[in-house]
């Protein structure tokens, strides 16, 4: 796929499209189940994301679709931790679009949309996610970021940097 001819974008998810996000979250949970203890329930689904509805009721939560052209190819859930401090709570790009620059472009657009301090944590077992975020953040900040071990969820490395 030639990304030069198709634009990557992020767009806020209206409440009318919350079920599209719920469906994409099932794919995300499936991908993550390789790195955690999540299991499929008796209905054949992964458990509902605990903060799902909060993304339309709490002013410090921001849901976005990641699009390639008009096609939804993933999502990002952003949370304001404090004034001028944000976190990517969840970030998903469908496997078909991995290694095409879609995730990187979406992440950069999020950093530009919220010029603030960012905290991005990954599960300790999720090495591909750690590699992705370290590469994107190092390039975005010219290597000017701090990495600490996050003791809360998810437990694992967390990068902290200024997104200006």
C-alpha cells in the first residue's frame, strides 16, 4: 500500500459510533491477549473495557479513530492526567496496517493535537509495543525523553516527554 497517496488521520469518535469502537476493541483485546491473562468469556467476547462509556461522559477522556483515507484502521484513547499532561490509554492499529507508518503518523498527530507532557506506558511482556513507542518517541523528541518503570496498570516501561 502506498501511503503517499492515502492520508493517515485521527478523528474524534462521536457517541453514535461507539459500537464501532467496541468492535475494534475486541480485535485489540485479541491482539493483547498474547501478552496478558485476558480470556474469551461465555459469549465469545473479551470483557468490556472498564472505562468505555467514560470516553463520552468525562471531559478528560478523548476517543479517536485512526483512519487511512476514509477507512477506520484503528483507534487511540487519550486521557488527560492533569493540566498539560496526557497519556495514551489504549492504541490500536489493525495488523494489516502494521509497518506502513500508520501508527507513527497517528501518534504524531495526537502529540500535535495535545502539545503537553506525555506519559505512554506498555505492558512488560509486550515487546513489539515497547519497540514501536521507543522508536516513535525517540524520533519525535530527538532522543529527549525519560523512561521509567510504571508500577500501575499497565506494569512495564513508560516514556515521559514533552510534546510541543
